[in-house]
């Protein structure tokens, strides 16, 4: 058995240098734990087969949906069900912990200059 090592979530954000560029910091079963620093707007997208959890570690985040928006503050989290169109927006820098299935594409089937491949997230 390999040695188990504790990690510090807050210190893990030191490895993030670009906005909207999630990094995988761990895994549980078939889920990745990803962290990201976000600012500005990502893109309207959906994940057809996977739910996605946003947990706000620092700052605040607005997630737009087709018929409403949800404002998340530090310490709050929201699970977005599969197939739901959404667009994350951060007016100021926000630190986010994401919990996603390993099969989840960064921006679903939408590809923009902000889209990161799985290999870019490792």
C-alpha cells in the first residue's frame, strides 16, 4: 500500500496560474476533485451525461441558467444536474472546488479558447 499524504486545499490553489483552467488534485471512485480560479464569463454549456458540483472556496460565483440565476458565496455549493445548460460568471476572482465524473468534458460539447482537455487538467 502506498503512503497516504494529507493535502491542503488552500495551498493547492497556488498551482493555478490561469483563470478557467481547472487542475485535478484528487479522485474519489469515478470522480475527480478539481480546483480552478475563475474570473469573467466561461461559456454556455451542458454536460449531457454527468452532474457537476461547484463548491465556492473563496469569493463568489453567479451561475446563469436559461430561466434564472443562482448566486453562490464562499462556503456554498450547488450541484448542476446533467443536461442543464449553465454559464458560470465571476465578477471578481473566485476559487472553486469542482467534483465531476472522470468523463466530464470541461465545457461539454462546446469548444472555445477557454476549453481545457483532460490532459491539460492533470
